[in-house]
């Protein structure tokens, strides 16, 4: 009885020798990049919708939209008379020092005032008067485009 040694076959399954592969040490980056690009697109689309967080019921007019190349400072007055810079609550006495602190272009900074249609007219005029008296001349009132009923 003779036996072959080193013939390359073992008595395993169907006579094949099982090969062991080394673990893969490289990360497949393609799915990661795909997910990141999708998230980037979602945030690019959603970011302009999140710029002003104060809920205001704006009045409607037929005025044309202003065009600008920089992001303006937005001041909002809600129906109960509360004043906000962007979405931070502030008192009317603090409005001018805060504007001077955050205005990147100095007194040439564009400032948009958003007033709820139920806001007190006197509050709106006091606010705009203080801003104008401080030297800011590029004020704009934000409204919605009037719809034909």
C-alpha cells in the first residue's frame, strides 16, 4: 500500500484545499462619498429656508423685489410687538448697539425689517426711526407679493 505525500489534495470537501484570504485592510470610500454628497445637496437646499425663524404673517404688496449680493440683517416684529434680530429676541433700546456690532459693511449694511401685519404701527415706526437715526440708511420692508383674489 502506497500513499502519496504532498500531492496538493487533502481529504477535505471534494478533495479541494481551502485557501485562506487575508482580511481586506482598505476602506471602500465610494458609498461614504455618495452619502456625503446627498447630505450636502439636502443642506444646500434646506439652508435658505431656515434663515429666518420668527413666524411672521407678512402683508402683501405689489412692490418689486430688491436685489442684493450680500445676506442682509433681518429684524422682525411679531404680532405681540416683540423684536428679533435674525431669530434672537432683543429690546428696542438694544437695537442700535447690536446693529453697530454686527454690521460688516458699517452703515451701508442692508437691513430688512419684517413686520407682522397685526403688529403695532407705532412699534414699527419707533424701530425704523431708531435705526435710521443711528445712520443706517439702507432699510427695506419685507412683504409678500400680492395675490389676485
